[in-house]
């Protein structure tokens, strides 16, 4: 029963990257990470999109 909801490695990476991006975004909004430039958020979002596209292309094969 524990393996019923097992995600593929690409999906796990995407989920972890999305969670990390949201955490950085929220913490930056609360000014705890205000020293980070805005480009960091954009690079994390771009990384999420890249992983999503690669994961989607691999699942089509």
C-alpha cells in the first residue's frame, strides 16, 4: 500500500523544486530573505518550467 502513490524521479524533482521555489518566494515576501535579488525567483521558476517540459517529454516516449 505504501508504493501505491509512488512518484517517478522526475516528478519528485519537480515537486521538490516547486516547494523550494514557493518557500523562497514566501520567505522573500516576509523580508527574511530580502537580500536575494529578484532574478533568483525568476531562475527558480525557469528551472521549474524546464524540469516540467523535460519530464513531460520523457513521459511521452
